[in-house]
């Protein structure tokens, strides 16, 4: 497969494994796992031809390690980013580094300055350890802004942080007093 084909499958997998499993008639368990055979059959009804090899290739080459396959090879899940209420992943709680970054767009800043960072439709606020990832994320929504979060200080004050299997940091809410615009 070429990169375009892999990206297309990755987007499809993100859609069904994070947001809309019902779109292809499959169910996720509360840990986010889908049966791979059912997923292939569901995709087929949607005229999308998938096989185990192409799914494996997408999982192995995905630059953000978005998906994992279970040890027995029968199931697949997204590591983070869910909005579907069928899933509530038990992420590992962890002490964060001193700073974490969040990428957003300038047009959201008035609201962020009022409410802090909130999860939107997903289950958590998503944070990264590096600024470059945050810039890329922010660009999806408009003119990017990188916010620097005083993560360790928050943690020391009792706020919980989690890290997904693929390294993405997650939090429930970031109050405004821990957010700086990173210019
Ligand atoms: C914004 C990517 C107004 C927030 C990335 C963001 C990530 C507010 C949007 C993952 C706000 C939600 C998630 C407030 C936050 N007022 N807007 N108070 N608080 N926002 O897509 O973080 O490539 O749900 O800044 O790497 O953009 O998809 O979250 O712009 O890990 O695998 O509300 O997606 O991974 O948007 O992205 P999203 P996100 P993938």
C-alpha cells in the first residue's frame, strides 16, 4: 500500500474505533476492543475492502501509534481519542513532566481564557510532550496557537494526568491559571 491508502484506512479505523462503531454495525467493549473479523465484515457492507494484512500494516506503520492489536491477534482498539460513550478506557495515571503542550487555534482562545481547556466531544483534553505535535494539531482548526501547561505543578496540587499506550497525555480539565501562551 502507499501512504495515501494507509492514511485512508487509518482515518476509517479512527472513525469507527473512536467515534461511530455503529456506522458499520460493530460493538466495542468498555476497553475499546473490536473483533477484527467483525470489523472486516462491517467494512465490507460499507463497500470498503479491508483484510488482516492491510490492517496490520496500518497498525505497524502508524506514526502516532493510534491503534493496538490484542496479544491473541483477534481484536483491535484505538489507544486514545474516543468520543463514543460505549468506551471508558482505564488509562495509566502518571506523574507528568514539568510542562506539556496543547495545540489549538486562535479562534478558540477567548473561550479557553474563560473556561480553561475542556475535552470537547472527546473524553479527555489531549496534551503532548513536544511542541511540534501541538502545532500540527492546532493547524487542523485554523491559525495554530501552542499552549504551555504547567503540568507538574498541577499534579502536585492533586490534578490527575494519564498517559495512553501511544504516549499521548490526557487530563480531565486544565484550569486557566496553569496555561501560558507559548510565543
Ligand atoms: C478546543 C489528534 C473552546 C481544543 C491529536 C481543540 C490529539 C476549546 C478542540 C487528538 C476549549 C477539541 C485530539 C474551550 C479546548 N473553548 N475550545 N474552553 N477547550 N478547546 O479534536 O486536542 O491525529 O477533540 O483546543 O494528536 O484537537 O486524531 O481535540 O481544538 O491527541 O490521532 O476544542 O487528536 O490525534 O478538538 O485533538 P479535539 P484535539 P489524531
